[in-house]
C-alpha cells in the first residue's frame, strides 16, 4: 500500500492544513512523515482561523511559517501561468486560488498533492495524471504517523480533524 511518507514532497491545500491544525499535533505528525511539506502563499492567505481556538491567523506570524518542516512557496513564472489557467477556466473546471496554486506547484515541481476537495482532485487527475494525490486521511493513517503517535493518539487526531477541521473521509 502506498504511503505519503514515501513522497519526495507534499503540497498541502487549505483544508488539509486546517485539519492538521485541528489535531493540535501538527508538528509531531509532520515530523513523523519526514518529507518536505509546502504551502503556497495563496493557501496561507486562505488559512485565516485556527479551527480549535478561532484565533485569527495573521499572515506574518502564521503558525505554518514557524514550522521547520513547512516551506511557504511563491509561484514561479511557469506555475503562475498554470495557476491563471486553472482559476480562469469555465466554472465547471475552475478552482479557487489555494487549490489552483497547489496543483500548479505540484505539477511543476514533481511533488505530490494533499487535497480533500473532490472537484479539485478531479481536475488535477484529468489535467496532470502524473501528480499523485493524497487525502488528509492518508496522512493521519500513514504507518509512520501511527507508529510515532501510537494508535490511540492517532485515532484522537483523526477524530479532532473530523470534528474541528474540514476533513472529508473518502469512500474507498
């Protein structure tokens, strides 16, 4: 079974970051995955409230900017073209800024996506079939995460992400 911990790098959309913040164990989870994690600037702009405390997350002091395993990325020229193409598509295929930025970065840099929105996953799959996509659930159930946290704590993180975050549990 594939494991996101085997990825060369993950680009996370807004919902997965919110879900991970909701676990209140984001740093141990990212540490246990041991892969570079990236958040486009557009995703930081969309991640405005802490899902547990309701605290406003300011762009400058955003908690994701303080995490050593998280790289905040700006779109490069080629990625900006992909981004504009995705956000400017007809409504059936258009996405918001965060999703479009994540897809552009993953496709351009050869990284994996972590995205829970079905429409965004469909568009990524159709336009960039080489990009592997994971759900937040896959991160929380990765072998390395369960091993590091223990089954009980991993299950608690899953429950918190589902209750306080935006975690979608896909039908398998």
